[in-house]
C-alpha cells in the first residue's frame, strides 16, 4: 500500500488528466498530436509515446500539470493514455544537487537525457509498480 501522500497525489493526477484520455483534449492543452517514437524494452514492456508539453518543463513539479503524457497506439489507430511522466532538466536543477521529490520519493536521474524523472502509471495498472520505468501491460506496435 502507498502512503496517504501518494494516494492523494494519484487521485489528483487522475482528475487532472482524465480529459486527456482523448488525445485531442491533450493537444488543445499544448501536448503534441503525434510523437515519432514509441519506447519499449524487449523484456520489461513499454513506456509508450511520450507527448511532452514544453510549456510545463521548468524547475518545479506540479501534480496537475505533468510534463509528459504516456500514450499507446492501438491497432485501430486510436490512442490510450496509460500514465504520466514528470521531468526537470538538469539545466534548471543540477544533477549534482539534492534530487527533487515527487510524492515523497526522490526523482530518478537520466544522465543520458540530462534530466530528473518519475513515471506514474495512473491509467494502466503496472505489475512492476506504480513508479516503474516500464509497464509490461503497455505495447509498442
């Protein structure tokens, strides 16, 4: 079971992103309509398509404004919202500083992408965990 802080934030994220289950609603709020690459792992599942709202990328995390929406493209061409990802670039929060926190947890580092990040699988349950990088239930293709 997750802490009361995590449970409250989870509910807030779901409320804030419910409209984005329809991709057009996300596009109207500044997320891109299409993303070239779907990120997947041969063993662990996928993350999906990362639709980044550049206007939200700054030095703070706002639960109701995830920087990234994680979508999966279905065989019929429609999109399914699976989760969100919060990011803070190193240029505004240096990598050698104290990690930013989200839901009481330290955010993870990606030196490759030069940012802090945390995935939250709020729409598709993840057997690997709410904050896991990859979701076995998500597919690319």
